[in-house]
């Protein structure tokens, strides 16, 4: 099987020749530790890992990216508003006013390069006037939202042997970016009509872009980020999720299925046990990263939800950090029971943190390779 076939088979309860080997990826601070522990700084960590394990890396055809921009256009100007007492007060490309340590620059706020604590002072949508201004930045017809060679890229993707993923922000994630978590929750209680308006706007904006993509190419893996749960509960009630978020989930999932895409995925940290039934009802059939510290238990979820949901992740990062027999016990706790039915790709249950040594990561990856059929 090639990488594309294997991924689809693994997450649709098929019969892959072996499971995808995806131990998880380090953040910047993790790599800094690993370099101090012997990982060569001039080579990709994944290349060195596979060489250390004695596994020949899988090759694919040159990969083509759709190059579609789901984000705001134009972006806000990045600028430092204040530098005081070891902190920057910054405006981000999304229009947030954020305070961070002056050890970090704007690149840490654009993407999840590392584990960075931040304090939000203001979000760009605090009232209806702000919302009216924000909508103008999400025009699906803005020049540059689709690359000039979009049609060519779609034709090139017809004969791929790698996984084509489409990924963007879910409604909770996006509205939180606009309003901030606390303000969004207040709006849900005090101005629910505004929340519904924003969510439906996001549904339709995304759907307009997806229609243009699906008319030309069917992705293999379709999904969105939500991050809508704490350690023990969802951040909003299931009733609120049903009212404000499900119209987006249901519309997008149905469109993805019509296109021929078989994996409809959602990413949320935290405890997701009370969200999985809503996701299944919405047509979502895969989720990640299944954080164990938040109370998620994959074998228990499989008993409860059966083959209605596939999973990616679920290996406790804390067990990997403890090393040795603890790693092996954690892998045995999760992987063999999940492989009875399939619908699972094991991986670290979030970004690999810096308390995991390079030696323990190699040990974990070697044991994972044995259980997934690579060694």
C-alpha cells in the first residue's frame, strides 16, 4: 500500500498492510533539549529517528498543496505596542492585543512553534460594529485567496499517492479568535442572535471555498480545529454546541461526503466524551488528539461508540516522559485493544513536550513501530 491508501484504510476500519507510523512531533523547546542530548542540529529529527530505528522512509510523488487561504485577508498589521518589564504588548495578524514574554517574537503567535503562555488584552470583535468590520476581511473572492495556478494544482493531485488534507478553523475556534473565549461565552448567553449570525457567516464562507475545491478534487482527509474542552468538561454545554456549532459541522461534513472524502475529522484538546456523540450526529467520523490527562480513554470510547468514530492519538505523553517499562505498558494499554476493530492511528496525545528525552522518544518510537508493523 502507498501512504494514501494506508491512511484511508486505517481510519475507515479497513485492512491496512500496517498502520501509519506517526509518533508525534516536537515543539521548539523539545528540539532544543534533543539537540543537547545528541540529535544532530543540522538534520531533520524525523530523518534521524527513522535511520536510528532502521526503517527506510516511505517516499511519495512530489507533493502539491492546494494553496487555498481560509484566513482573514487582509491581515492586521503586526506591531509591538509596548515593551515593559520583560513583556511585549503586541497586535497580531488576527487583530488581537496580546501580552507575551519578550523571549518570543511574532512567529510564536502565528503558529504553534512552542508552548507559549500569553495574556489577551483585547480581541477584534467586541460589538456589532467590530463584527461588521471583520466580515469584510473574509470575502471568498479576495484576490490571492486561491493561487493563480489553482486549476493546475487540482489536476496534478488526481494521481497522488499521498494524503490530501483540507484543514481550517471550526466555528468555535474561529468565533473565539474573533471575540475571545470569555466574551464569546457572554455573547452566547446575552446576545445569542449575534453568535448565530457569526457562526452561519463562517459556515457559508467556508462552504463557498469548499464548493470550489470539491468541484475539482476530492480530499482524502477533511477536518477542522475546535479545541473546545477543559480537562473534565466541554467549554460550552452540549446544548450550546448543538445550537451554535452543529449547523456548521453538519453542512461541511455532508459536503465532504458528497465530494467522495471518507475521513471527516475534528481536533479538540481536553475531555471530549460529551462531544463525541454530537460529532457523530453531525457526520464526523474521526477525532484527535485524545488527551489522556484530560480523562479520555480510547478503549472505553471504542466500547461506548463502536465503529462510529475513528481516532488519531491517545498515547499519554506523561507515560512517554517516564520512559522504560511505563512507555511499553501505555502502548499495550491502548494499541492492542484498539486494533481489534481498527479505525485507529496511534500517536502522542498532543505536541511532544520538552520533558520527553530524545532517548525515551526513540524507545517509544521503536515500540510503536513494532506494534504498527514497521519492525
